[in-house]
């Protein structure tokens, strides 16, 4: 009676094993995409927070806007440090069965 379900179990195991590399790649891609879009926002947020703290302690510190930060950093500056975030958050998760 137990051997009747054995081919079904093997078929499911083989199907999952065949799809495993694609599932890992899809999981990895899904974990990286939010970082690509949110890393520039994080950089601007951190710069604004630091600027606010510095302006509390020092006088005559110019207050800069988010657009000023984006223009001065440029595209390369906004993604500086993104590789560390991608390595941290880009790890693939276990695919669900």
C-alpha cells in the first residue's frame, strides 16, 4: 500500500530539483530589486538626518534640500555603498514547494 504513492513522491522531488536553479535565481532577483530602487532614497535620507543633527549643534550650517543632495551626488554618488547592501540583502531565500 505504501509503494503506490512512491512514483508520485519521486516525480514531485524530480520536478522540484529540476526547477531549483531557476527558483534560486528568481529569489535572488526578487531580493535585489528593492535595493536597487531604495538605496538612493536611503542615501538621501541619511544625509538629511546627519545634516539636521549637525545644524542643531553648530551655527551657520546651511540647510540643504533633498534635490540639492541628489544634484551634487549624481547617479554614482547615490549608489555609492550599494554593493554592501546588495550583498547583505541579496541572499536567496528557500523556494516554497
